[in-house]
C-alpha cells in the first residue's frame, strides 16, 4: 500500500513543481514586459498635475499626474509579481519535498 501512496506523492510533487516553475517564469515575463515598456502597467490611480505658483503669478508644472500614477502602478505591479514569484517558489519547494525520497538509517 505504501508503494501506491509514494507514487501519488511523486505525481503530486511533479505537478506542484511544474506549477511553481510556471508561476515564477510568468511573473518574471510580465515584470520584464512592463519594465521594458512592451506592455503598460495596469492603471490603478488617477492623479492631477501638481503646479506651483511663481512670483510673477504664473503656474509651473512640478509633477505630472500621469507620471506619478504610472510610477505607483509600476511599483504595485512589481510587488504583485514579486509575491506571485515567491508563492511559486514555495509551491515548487513543496513539490520537491514530495518528490524527494527520505531515507532514514538507524545505527546501533
């Protein structure tokens, strides 16, 4: 009976290992594509432009609201992808623990 349990553990281990590696690779791909500008990050925030008033009564743009929103979106995208990558690492680690045989030797 132990042989069948071991076989199922190995199958589940390989499935978890594959799932973990896929999660890691997809998160790295999505991070790379966003940070290289191939795809835009998901738009999470809308900010207004920030101006200061000059002494002569005019206004000068200090920060662009679009750029602030893009920066924060990229930060949150990085955090989400990092979380998925770390979760994939944990899942792959569980799969490796199920695949690996543990042998115990007792010495007297």
